């Protein structure tokens, strides 16, 4: 009886599938010959029905085949069949229960307009992009080199100390992912108007893993490979003679320029390295809501000020930074929680507003580690910023540092922790606030730090000309 029931069910399932496919093609018109493809609610319903009956039909015929083989090879009597095939019957019953559950959920969706619209949009995007973008257009490859630093190499030979440098190369080799970019635009479009498609395309790119890259123009070959995310994170020991060859002549920056070639890719990109010697002054500055208006306390503001419109600077900051650069011969380093995928656009902003050149130290957004919204709300930047600050202090013997941040995230706590560990190396801490009369939190955070070592500001015009 079970076998007869399954055969009848399978045949009925096949007939229903054929009928619904005919109806879908004739009335629902899911395959439109014009572009862009247009879907409506009826098409979504038809797709659901066809999928449901395909599942039902497949399970029925799978069960028939299983029982037929079992009877041919192992069963000699009906009684033995009933005794030995209980597990198979149980599995079939569970599968049909699962199918009925899907049918119930499907009818719930059928009668819910908002869910139906959501499914309609998802199917629309997948059809349109799979058919058009994936097959007709090739994705563009990009190689970004993020400006970094070089420190003196620490030789273990006391008699003959090394004058080499340790160069920290950082960057990203990626390919634009058009489908992912389209998907992210659809997610943030309710919150952001006039989305910059180029920023989205960089942010949603797919890293090119294990690609060979080499620094050109050195006395000996230096090569590395990108990691699993397409990132370049490599330290190179480079001679002082090579540094002299690469150093920009006549410039006021302790800066070198180098070029990197991607093997077998016919691609070459220039990078910048800022020399951070044992002596001197470095200014380490946050970007978001310290020198660039972002609104990090609101996810809507972050998205709007990151993926749309023109970046706006905090008034007076670029003028004051240029003065510090000239007066103290200071080297600048920009330490930010922003993703390095957006470096080209931040660099364009800093150049436009005439901020001093400097190294950039950023996070990387990975689609495998964290979801889109969590990245902007997470506090992983605390560990990242602390690690970078420790690197600067530990890799230089007596260099002094001035720290700029804002009150809107955790910069005060991060800087206070660094000061407690290295009080003699931190000249001053400046924290941007929204009003000059709101230091309550800061008084608590900096209660063990002399008041002469920290101050607050709203814009660049509140900052002093001299630190000491």
C-alpha cells in the first residue's frame, strides 16, 4: 500500500508541476525578454508553488526508488518488508511533514504583502544581476597601497648597529563585486540618498587571495603575497641606501615613494612610506568626528556621511595641523576606525582640505567576519587603535607624541590607557567635544592624568598654537 501511495503521489506531483510551470510561463511571465527584468507578486507566488511541487515530486520518487531497490535486494515477503523498512517509512513521513510545514509558511507569506514585496525585490535583483552583470561585464581589479610607516631596524649586534629600516607595507588587491554592491545599495538606500556607487564598489570588493606582488627599483628583489582577504600586510627590511634612493628629493616630509607590481596582472601602483625615526614629534589623529564630520553616534548619520555626498571637515583643523607640521616639523599619522576600503575617498578629502600628508592606519571590513551594520557599531577599533599606538611608541626610542581624538567613541579611554603606560612619551591629548562645557566624562577618564596634559576643543580655532 505504501508503494502504491507513493507512486500515485509521485505521478500527481509530476502532473501538478507541469501544470504550474505552464501557468507560470503563460500567465505570470517570469521570463521577460526586456531589460531590466520586471517581476510582480504573481510571479513570486508561481515560483513558490513550482518550487514546492518540485520538492514534493522529488521526495516521492526518491522514496519509490529507495523502496524498489530495497525490495529487489533484501525483501522476500511482505511481512519482512513491513518489519525492516520502518526507518524508511519514518523518514518519508518526516519529509512530508516538512513539506506541509513549508506549504503553511508559504501561504502565510502569500497573504503578507510586505514579505511578498521583499521576496519580489530579492528575486528581481538576483535575476537582473545574474543575467546581466555576471555574464556580460567583467569585474575591474584594483590595487590600493595605503600610506604606511618605516621604523629603524633594531639590530641585536651592539658592536655594529644596523642603519636599516623596517618598512611596513599595507594595502589591498581586490576585484569589484557588482552583485554584492547592488545588494548593499538596496540595503542602505532607505537610509541614504544619492549613494556614491564608487564608494560602494570599493567597500564591497572581493579580495584577490595569494597574489604575488613585488616592490620595484630596489637593489634586490622584495616580494610578498596577499593573504586570504587580498590584504598586503608585510614588513620589509630595507637598507638606508635604498631609502636614500627612494626618498623624495627636496621635500619637507621624511617620505619615500615606491612602486609595486602585481605579477601576471600587468598592474603597477605607487605607495608612500613616512619615516618615523627615534627622535622628533608625531601627531596621531583620529579622522571621524575629529577632523571630518561623521556623526558616529548614529548609524544613519554614519552611513549617510560615509557613502553619500561630500565629506566635510571640522572648521579650522587643517589650518591648525599645517601650522603644527611647519612649527614642530611634526610627522602626521591618521588612526581611524574607518575601513581601508574607503582609503582613496578619505585621501581625496584630506588632500582637498589641505591636511598634512601622513600614514593611514585603518580597519578592514571582511564579509566573512562580521555583518555590515555590526562593523560600524562594533568596538573592535579599541583593540586596533591601542595596538597601533603601542607600535609607534615601542618602535621608537624617544619620539614624542600628541594625540587627537573625539568624545563620541572611546578615544578618551584609549588615550588615557596609553598615557598611563608611557607618560613621558605623550606630550598632550586633545579631545573634540560638541560643547566646551561638557567635560564630566573626561574628568573621570583623565582623573589620574595631570590637567596640563589634556584639553578639549570644538573646532580648530580652540586649539593652542604651541604645546610647550
